[in-house]
């Protein structure tokens, strides 16, 4: 193989969690269902050559980070959750160049009929 890099995007779709976030007191007491998508960008060259998970971005580690944040302290905003997930991912996974997260809050307690409310954020290593 004569390439020096293999741009790679690893994607996690519709990871589901039950958590206790929201502006309203009942959201933090009763909780609600959330879905998370995550896109992880890195150079996969070493992983392709070695065929070893230690040279890749491990999606189990990424799922652990999502769970730690979303099941952790309550926040009012899903924007805060998104930023905290991205920050921890960049801290814990050194080979990660960029990450994008989408968080969907299902069954939103508002007086409108919607499937979900979603926030999307990206963070890159500087």
C-alpha cells in the first residue's frame, strides 16, 4: 500500500438512552428517551495496516463516553450534552481528528406534535 493516510469516518447511529435532562422539572424527574448519532473522523492508515483495534478508533470506547455524559448529571440543554460528549471524546481518544454528534430528544413535552428535537455539533482538534 503506497498511501500515507486513509481518511476514515466511523459512524454510530441511533444509540438509545433513557436520561433525565431538560428545562422543565418533570423532564429531570421523569426522564425521557434520547437517540445519539456520532461520526468519528481519523486517519485509519495504521489500523488498515495492522488490522488491530488498538490502531483504530474503538467504537465501544466512544459508546462508553456517550453513556458517561448522557447518564451523568442532568443538564437543561441538549446543546450542553452534545458539547460535553465531543469534549470528552477528544480528550480520551488521541487519534480522533474530528467528531460530529447529533442528539435527538424524543417525546418532547411541548404543546406541538413533533417526532423529536435534535441538536448537531462538531468539534475538531486544533
